[in-house]
C-alpha cells in the first residue's frame, strides 16, 4: 500500500513495495560511501607510515657504516670477554679475578 502525504515524497509500507531501481540506488550510494571512506582511511594511515623526508642513498650508507662500526666494537668486547674466560678456565679459578665489564 502506498501512502501519499506530500506530493514530492512517497512513503511505502513494505520494503517489497519500493521500486527495485530505488533500492539499487540506495545500496550503490552506501557502497560508494564505504569505498570512499576506506580510500580516505588508507590515504591518511599511509601518510602516517611513510618515511618523510625520503631517505637518500647517502644517508643509508652513513647509517650502515655507523652500524657496522658499532657492531665491530661489540664484537671486540665479546672477543675480550671470551679470552678472559678462556684464560680463567685454563688456570686456577680460585686465584683469578673476575672479568671486568
């Protein structure tokens, strides 16, 4: 049953009474809105996780060189501790001092 209250609006009592093209238009509008919201969310979150300013090749070389030097220093400290422990294990444990840190 169709109730006509205003000349420009039509009110339907049941969903099945709504014309098919109007239901498709509403669902299409909802789908487009969800798609646009998802795109905007992706764009905003993508800008959060992007590196800004862009990393140049020179900066990467400097950073890797600094990291390599730091790793070499740590490796040298480990070699010294291993040598101290080997020396301790080879001799009298009671008379040896503990390795310094």
